[in-house]
């Protein structure tokens, strides 16, 4: 029997730390359901102690997901750990992931603690957590830049206290594969009770080597858990990409000799759900899930693939879900077909009212667009979840006029605090005019730091998906809007971002 590689997904926690990528409770729950469908072993649902919103999200996921272990991050203190345990009460299988920094730089500059103080706190936190939950993971933050002797001392102690998983993070993406793999191997060889825990790797992508480092930690170091995110989402340059690790291990089973529990046919749907929820677009040449991942432009390549697919394809597109993204619905499709397709996509609407509202929006879209793709449905439901929240700002209608040689004009009707307002402005283009019309009443004072347009599917008839990133008083938020009219999509995205700026949920920077 081959060993099993445990896939620990932290999209909902570490991935969410990307500027502007924070999600609502319902968005997190929807993605958690899709991760369960993907058969992820461990879902790190959030950081329960960081805010009431995150506590509620972890709690909702723990109460809903049955087939994956649900994990909450916590700092190495009793308050965080107790809060995590409370959020996980309803879980079939719950895990507390506690951490404290162990590198000289972090201990001195960030924690302002001596190594002995860190050692004692690590021990005590694991002991306390072990009395609340049976499954405890410990991470020495900035582990790769820690002193080897001290790290061995800390890890040996926390295993003795009951930590069943030891994660060694490359928190700042400093590692190189061979050295990182050897680092894990040395730790396992030097620590007497290392065999009492599963060893895990958590690598950041600052130098573009997160996947390579993680796989080296598995192959050279003997780690049997990889911490990763969908699409490599994460702060700075991101985290280790789940889809790349999974398909590397699956495709090169001859080399890694490891089994996986992942149902790879759900990879693409999960990737697109995360992308549309967070507004972080997947680059076309992204491995496995990019639009060009299985495209062949070279005549020589095309000829080879037509004669025998394995001449240029090392994995099948359908194995990661590409062939399931067919045209599925149109304007003649009924409510039951729509509901079934939502279920196939892992989307669950909580009430008949929400379903009826989403179906009405689907019919409206189908009248404007003859072919409805899975991506259209996910975007539609994402818009629906935002509108259902009765937020501060809501889109009503838009008209704009532009012609060559004339300055474009736009008029936008939107709700603000439950009342309709009418804004008008000119601008450098119809999008600029529309957003200025909104801002003339919203008066947010926010700075736009990103405006991005992405076609949801592959024709000129496709919906446009717009991401707007705003920054104000240190807060960075993403708003996402979709519509066949790109100007309308832009207005929706701007209003979505304004709604997020209104949210006061506090976040606590966590271990990478």
C-alpha cells in the first residue's frame, strides 16, 4: 500500500489574507461545500478568534461539513484556543491549529519574547488545546528561518504534549527545494518522537517555488501533509497551489508513490468558484486551471495531439473537470433544471425565496444571452448572495452615451441606505463616467488601486466580470460585478466594493 498524502486546504484562512479577498460567511460556506465535494482532507475554515464574523463562519462550516476535518487557526494563547474549540463544537471531525513564531527575528522583533518564553508558551498552548479537542496541529511560524537546535527542542516538547501534526512553514517564501526538503528530513531524524506526528509543509510563493518546495518537503523530507490553496491564492505572491500539487502527485505517481483522496474532476469548478468569489482572476497560462492549460497553438503540437494525445498532453483535460463545463441551460430551461445545475455546481441556496429570486435573474439573463455557461450561473448566484444581504449600496439601472470626439456621459440609479439616488457625470470613458456618477453621491473618498475586466466565457456574447479594488484608511477591498454590459458590470463591482468598505469586521494578521 502506498502512503496517503493529506491535502490541507487553507483557501478560507490564509488565502483570504490576500488584500481584498475577504469573504462573507455565506461565501465561505459555499466554497467549503465545494472543497468537501473535491474531497479535501482538512479545510482550514478561518481564524475563529480574529472577529465575530470569522467565528460564525468557522462555526457554520463545522456544523455543515461532514466528510472533511474542519480546522481553526489560533495563536498560542488560551483565549484564541478556547474560541477555536467553541467554534468547532459541531464538527464531525475538528482540529485546532495553533502557532507561535520561533525564528530569532520574529521572537525578538515581533513577539519580544525570549526563546525560553516561546518554548514554554508553545508547550502550554498545545497542552491546553489537547484538553479541548483531540486533533491538534502545531506550527512554528517562520520555522524555516529558525535555529535548528531550538526548533528541535520546541517540536519535541509539543509532540510530547499531544500535537498530532507538525507543520513547518516557509512563512516568507525564502526556501529552495533541495534545502527545504533536507531541512524537514533533518528535523525528523533529530527529534526522538518525530514518528508520533504527521509532518506537514506550508510554503509561500515569494520566489515562485512554493509548489516545488512543498513537493521536496514530501519527497525528501517525508512530509505527508501539504498545506495549499485553490489557485495558489494568498497574501503577497500567494501560497502553494492545491491543483498543481495534486496533479503533480497524481501524474507522477511513479516518482512520488503516494495516494490522494482528491476527486480531481471537481478541480476546475472549485477554481472558478474561488476566482469569481474573490475577484482574483486566474491567468490564462496557469497550470491545470488556466484557460490555455490544455490549448495547443503550435502546428506541430496540434498534429501530434490529433494523432495521439499523449504526445503533448501528460494529463487529460477531463480529469480536472474541463469537459464538464459545457453549455447546460438556455431560456427554455425550467426551474428544476436550474436547481439541479446549482446542486451539480455545489451551490446551495438556503430558502425557496432565494432560489426563486436566483431563477428570475437567470431567466432575465437568458433573455439577453442565448447560451448560459456554468461560469454564468456561479456569477449570477454570487451577485444574488450580495443583493440578498440588503447592503448599503445596490444597483438599479444605468444609461450612458458615448461617441467618437465627444466626452462620454453616464447616469446611474442606485440605492443608498434603502433610498434611490440618481447620479450623473461625464468621464474619460463610459466606465469612468459611471463610477464618478456613483461616487458623486457615495463620497467614499476611496482610492481605486485595481480595475480588471475578465470575460466569463469565450465569446463576444459572454458576460463581463469586473473586479474593482478600493483602498481607504488602510482597508483594501475587492468588489466583483458581472453583466453582459461591461459598463453595468463595472458599476455593480464598484458598488460591491463600497459595500465591503462599509463592513467593520476586524481581521487579525495570522501565521503564513
